[in-house]
C-alpha cells in the first residue's frame, strides 16, 4: 500500500495538471469571446446545459453528478467573468433561497444584486441595470408564485433558463438547545413547510412570519430566546449555528426558479417552452385551445390558471410544454394553439434544469 506522503505527491501532481488545463480552457474561452459577433450574449444557457449534461453522462464517479456539475459551473462562471462579470438580480436580501439558487446556477463570479420585491427584480433587467434576474415561479408543496406569473404577462423579458433548487430547511439559533427557544422566525412558506416538525419538536414556541428567511436568521442572531428556519447560506451570512438540519416535512421539497433575460435561447436537445394563453368565452374553448398539443404529440408538463389583473372574471392560463419552439412538432402545435386562443404569448423556450 502506498504511504500518505506518496498519495499526497500524486494529488499535487494532478492539481498541477488541473491548473494548467483550467487556464488553457480560460484562454480558449477568451478566444471565443473575440470570435463572437458584436452584441452576442455572453451567457448562453443552451450551451452550458449541453456541456453539463455531457460531463454528467461521462462521469465515472466517485463524485456525484450534482458535485461534478457544481465544479464545472464554477469553472464556466469564472471563465465567463474574464470577458465581463454578469450582474444578477434576485429576490433578496442576501442569504435567501433565491440567492442560493442564483449562486448554484451562475457560480460565484457574477455580481449579485438583492431586490426587495419580485417586481424590482424584473425592473432591474428591463432597465438594463442587471443582465438577468432569478425569481421563484413554483414550489412543489406550496404551488405557484402568483406575482411572478402576473408580471410575466406584461413584461418583455424572456425565460432563458430554469433552476430546480432542493429546499432544505434548517432550524438555527444562538441558543444552545430548543429548551430555551420561545419563538421561531421564518417566511410564512417555510413555516408551512415545517409545520409538522415544529408541532413535534417545538409545540410551545410561537411561530413568527417575517419577510424572508434571511431576515429570520438576522433576527435570530440578535434576539434572545429565538430561532430561525432558513437555509445554510443565511446561517453563514448571519453567523447563527444550525441546531437541526433538513426539517422540512416533505423530503422532496423543491422550488423552481426562472432565469429572466432579454434574449431568445437556442435549443439544447432537452428543452421546455412556457406559454401564456387566454380562451374565448364560449363552451369548450379551453379544451379546443389545448387539443392541438395532444394531436401533435407535445407533452404538457404544467397547467395553471390565474385571474386577469385587469378584467373581472377572466383568466389567463400558464402552460409548460416539452420541447423547443424550433422543433417542427412544437412549432406546428403552437401555431394551432394560437389559432384557438384569444391571447397567446411565448414566455420563453429554454433548457430543462440540469442538476
């Protein structure tokens, strides 16, 4: 068996090779930037998705596909920043799950700008003070985020990518144990997602809704007898020890985020298209509107209705379908859907989320 010194020598040699290859990749990335047409977007989500899927398919282990994706995301992020660091708006403050999702998708190289509301995140990109916005669109247990859907009706922004973020709720406190905790701060959704755990382990602690999980962690850091439910990023940001991890009632609790930008995105080979529709006021109009999807063999993965913000008792329908608008079958199906709709808008065609 090799001794410890010999193993460390091998690791050092591999690290030297990795450094040379990473720098070589960065130089080629700079060359790509010089070859691109003026005005071409720096961030190409379809290209990144294809890179990550290819790497994951070739992954021999022992690292998980998620770990491999995170490593390569960081390499891509820093190579891109050599040309120009991106500015990413997100629903703040710092330490929220939106912040964590944005970091997961874009790596650590961009400048991240916290926004007090989803409206402001949209506005930052529309005003070109941010390149992209990361906003929540649906949670697997709490449902759709209505404000994101409502704003997408009138906004010119396009969905460029999606992020599936596994929401892991943690109870944190400067108190040594739950015995001295009398109140628990968190966002109302996080309190709902951990209601069962709290009922079993802290039945007498008051549950106090606040604006964000990051704000909950901040309050827990300065308020005696309190705890917060939040993510790891918030715990690190406000230096609050985590007492219990993964306390969410649903083990598969996941939030889907949209990456919003000003560009159309090409096909990656595994894509989604998001639509907003309205149906004429006649019997069977909703069925007629979506029937072309079945006829053309296009799978619908989400269907949500929302009241119109400006017309009483009228509704918009939000749909996700598999495929890209450049696919012939998808294009034919959507043309027929449009013919049956009183309102039709493609919010974006983009790569399906990569782990």
